[in-house]
């Protein structure tokens, strides 16, 4: 463990910025076009990067966890968010559409197998993708594990996390009438999909602020205001997926199907004080996955940008580049 984890800036651990060598708007059907980019070494070890949310979009900083001399870095904005079109759309937007999109990208770029790298919802999607296509994953690198169970949703939207952040939870609740607060996901759903853009933006910013406020271990309980367009896509897509249980067949499906990937090596990097995706989910996944290496970062929360998490993810990717 890096003795300075949690003290240095996360930027100190990352590779210098690198520009993509290819950007493309890829037609994946159903009226959707997704933004896809490749950077690093065109002949390098391929890694697909799965962003969080759903609805978070990818950012240039995500390229910086990989040595660009070694890795062929493939990133994309999932349906409905980032630079993908149509923006904030939930039509033909399910987990299984995203799994199909990942395969579409892989085939389009002529990649046989790749490392799957994802955090939060990206970890969820990475696990589901690997379970659906185990022959395509070389190694899974997951951060802030979320398995799309009702218990996890109840923790974050049913008052569990709110017991640690009562003032922030109160601000999230106060926009909703008291008689609707027993199901905050449903209450926000009605407003995020009201058809009134001003109302949707208002509730989207509140939805996003609740999550952003709890992302880091050093949080003061406020997350700031996200730009309205970003917040609307983020909140609508998250709420859409959570309303439908991630479009899985049953609660607990990911854990139940770990036997499908039991042979694929994996590394889990998890913040000890992750308020959004508490460590018990990562622990349960690791227990069902004998070849996985669970690394708990002592002074870290949920965010990819946490210094200890950034340092460990770079360390993991450097080790894989060396073939360790």
C-alpha cells in the first residue's frame, strides 16, 4: 500500500494526457449513435473502459490510468449520455442494449479479447458483460463494486446512507412531498420524466447533487451543481435503470452467476469508506470469485479520483502491462 495514499493529489499518480487517435460516432441501431474513441497504442493491449452512472459519460481523465505506450484504450459514452445521441433518451436503453453495444465496438475494431475496466455502474456492466461473453474478457479491473440489488438501492435511496449524512439527505428529500418519501426513486421518476424541461432539470440537479455529495471520503456534504444538460441525462438514465432493477431477470443475479466467470482473473479496488457502494458488495463478489484480488483502500470513498484509488488502479494496470 502506498504510504501516501489519501494525501497526494490523484493527478500525481496518473499518466500524462494523451489525445485519441480515433473518434467516431457509431450507429448501433434503435435510433442511437454512440461516441467511441481510441487512444494510446493502436497495436497495444486492448482495454475497454466502462464509465459509471448509468449516464455519467467518459472523460479525458479516464485515459490517464493506462500507459499509452502499452495500452490500446477504448472508451465510449453509453446510450443517452455524453456525446452520444439522442441525449438523455431512455428509449431502447437497457443493460442488454449496452452489452450488445460493447460487442459491436469490439467487432468493429477487430479486437478478439480485451481487459474490462469499470467502476461503480461500470463495474456492474463489466460483470454482466463478462458473464454474457466470458470468452472476450482477459481480466476484469473493477472499482467501487455495485451489483444492482434492491438492498444496495435501499441503502442509498432509502435512508441508509442518509443516516451518515442527515442534512444532505434532508435536502434530497425536501423536494418530495412527505407522503411520497417511502419510495424516493419512484418519486423522482415522476418528476424526471414529467415532460416539463425546467422541472426535469431542477430534480435532475438535486438527484445528481445527492450522489456527488457522498462521492469522496473528504466530502463536506455538498456536491455542487452539475450543468443542467449533464444532470438531466445522468439523473434520468440512473433513475430509469434503477426503476427497472437494471433490467436483470432477478434480484441478486450478478452474484448468482459468478460461476460463469470464475476462471477469469480479476482485481477489485474498493474504498473502505465508500458511502455510495459500501464494501460488502465487493466482499461478496470476491468470495464467489476465487481468482479475484480484492484490494481495500483504507482512506478512500467512492470516486475514481480518490488519490488512494487512483494510485492503486495505476499500479494494477502497470502490473498487467508487465504481465505480472
